C-alpha cells in the first residue's frame, strides 16, 4: 500500500502519502545537456573531436553523480488526506496534520462521488483518483505497480460505509 494509515477510528481516517522520487530519465537529460554544452564549448576552442568528446564526458560525469544523488534521494513533501465523518469533511494537506500545514483543499465528504483506480500502461504508474462534485479529480497516490492502490481504495470505501 502506498498510503500509510496514520490515524483511524470510527469517525476519522488519516492517510499519509510519502513523496515519490524523481525519474532517472530526468537526471540523464540534464547530464546529456551538460555534456553537449561542454562539447560545443571545447569544439569552439579548437580541440580535436575525440579529445573534446572525452573531456566533455569527463566533465559531465561529476555533475551527473551529484544530480543523481540529489534527485533520486530527495522526496516531494509528505501529503495527508483526512477523511472526517464526524465533521463530514475531506482535507488534503501538505507538510503537517495540524493547522501549520498547508491546506490544499477542503470539501464535504458528501460531494465525493467517485473513487477510481487508473493504470497507465505507458508509464507503468497507477493513480487513485478522488472525484468531487465541485473540483477536478485529486490524485491520492502514485504507485509503480498495478494493483497497489486497490487496498487504499477499499480502505476508504470501507471507512465511508462503516
């Protein structure tokens, strides 16, 4: 399960969704761009093609290593999804559960009309969408494998029914 149940009783369900890492292709695109810029600069100076290619590769490798460690280990901020039956309230918050956290959306649970799991074969990502009457769908979770958000969907449905 991607979302972790942080708190639950008969009236309140709090799901904590940790951030996801950046894609490796993003890092590789930046590394290739740095290498191309270095290659062009070295060629404009008048260095031989083979030597310029080797120097561009050697100059880009430290940047790629640093970017890889930064982007693949840094997470997006944590998100909290609060379902509160006692107050008929759904809250989407970032950073914290208390009022210090940034509140992204707040609406009534009665406006929730659809919970749908969508799997994209191209990117191998599965998302759980919450569709409210008032706004665009909210992406609850992102998962790299098919079927991982099914437990989250069932958990929310059981909470809302029970």
